[in-house]
């Protein structure tokens, strides 16, 4: 039963992040996504999966930041005509996913640091 909690937390977090991209965010949204991310980090990722998950997390967060910069530069300065609501939704989705994945990555990276410092 406990093995289902981690994957369920991840899928619930993805669903919340997607739905919340269409509403004005609140502080509680980010708290909920952060808690779900911590649950994912504690229950979902094994020691063997630590390096690939952290690498993918870094790649995602850097790509999300790059997407935010591109959206701001292209659409914020009106270089391209696109409805403003689409840019807000994309940016909110990227922010929501960054909170979810970033919280999981923090837990996993702390666990990796502890394992490395603990020695054999």
C-alpha cells in the first residue's frame, strides 16, 4: 500500500499543477505542491534512481527558466502577437511544475549528500 503513495502523489501533483495553471496562484497552491514533491522525493525515488532523477530535475528547471525568459522576451516585449492568457498559463504551469519537482529534488539531493558524507 505504501508503494502506491509515492506515484499517486506525483500524479496528483501533476494534475494540480496543470489545473492550477488556469487560475490565479495562491500561497497554499505552492505549499501543497511542495508537500507533494517532498512525498515523491521520500517515497518514489530509490538510491539507484538518484543521479538520473537529479540530472532530469536540473534539466527541467533550467529549461523552464529558459522558457520563461523566452516567453518574456518574445511576448512580453510584443515581438510576437499571441493572446496574453496563453503566456500566463504556460508560465504558471512551468512555475507549478518547478515547485513540485524542485521539492522532490531537494529531498533527494539532501539524501545523496548525507549518503556521501556518511561514508561506508
